[in-house]
């Protein structure tokens, strides 16, 4: 069970560490989920379309653009956290079928109890390893796969390989899209490798991130959008430029230069993403 400290902050031991739910002092009904001190999710229980984390807004922009507004989608979310993006999709695309997998069952129970999501029979949460769920998913059954899995601030190695990406491509419908949260810092070796690896099986891609992150000046989140058709680069560029924290979109020759001939990652040589530098994260408590 979670225990409360101070005002309304909740802390609980979960399967993968210590989880904290910290109320947002600026938005009543909003909370930040931290795991071992690393921010995982921010949710507004009253308005699921409010997205605090910039990389989640980039995810949402891509989801907004992959089909006409309001059209239901079939979504597979690898990584659950506090279900920020599934809540957003349920609100903006009613009738969407969403499967969420989260490896930490105690965390799911905590979020379900303290930050309950609106009842939706089409939104299912399963406690399981992300790759195991992906590998058991039928061929060509999903419109969008979202990968946002972190342990200790790092993406696990078995979710970074071309074998993993091949399963993503297999489960996507022909016009489907893969959205991945890639965390990296200078010299961006991991991010370049992920672009090379995913493009091996889903060749049409773009990368959305803060300009300082793309230039290798600081650690941050890069959102990779990949599929078999051309990504909506112009629209994503407009959305990124108009964000609270403006970002850039790399595609075509710019993405080729960013990739820079990075080798494809295989299961046998895969490593997790680099850990964030000390002091990267700061949340008001």
C-alpha cells in the first residue's frame, strides 16, 4: 500500500523500486509519477489532454497526425507508467482499442488506486515484459506501437535491437507507425544506433527533439517516428516549432547525416540506453 507524506504526496515500494506520486502545485488534480527519483509520467486527472512532458506532446502530435481527427486506432503501448498517452488517446479518439503492457504489477496497482483512469472496456492493461507482449501480438494487427520503457532511467537492452524492431514491423498494419522515446546525451551514439536499427525494417522515419539535444549539447528525449510510408514531416515540424519548448524535426538527408553510418544493433550486442547524468531531473515537491 502507498503511504502519504507531507501534504498529499504518496510513496510506495513497487516491484522495480520506490514510486512517488507528487501533486503538481500549479494544476489541481495533476500528479507526477517518479520511480527511484526519475520522473516517469505526468497526468491531469481532470483533463487528460493536458500533457506536461515535452516528449509526450511529441508522441501526441504524431498520434494526432497518423489518421483523421477522432478516428479510432488500435494501439499497443510498451510501457505504462501512469498511462498518460493512453488517457490522451481515449479522450481524443474515442472507441480506440488500446493495450498497455507494464512489467511492474505493483506500480499498476498503485496507479489504478491513486490515479484511476476513466472506465473504458477498450483500454486493457497487462502486467508483462514489453518484448514478450510484442512477440505474442498477431501480425498486422496494430495501427501504432508506442515504446516508452525505462528502468532506472534507461531503456532495457532487449528493446533496442533489430530483432525487436522486426517484431514491431511485423505487428504493424501496412500504414502503421512506430513511435519510440529514445533517451540519450552527447555524443548521441545510442540515438544514432536506434535510428539505423529501426530504419532497417521501417525505412521511412523522422526524429523530433529539442535542438540542443539534437546537437549533442545535453541529455534529453528524442522521439523517433517510423513506418513504411512517408511520415507527416511538415505537420510535425509545425507542431514542434509551436510547442512550449520548440523542437526540430530531422528527416531525409538531415536524418541520414544524423545517423552517420551507425551500426545496426543486434540482440547479441545490444546495451541499454546510457544513464542520465546526475542532476538531470528535478521535480518540485
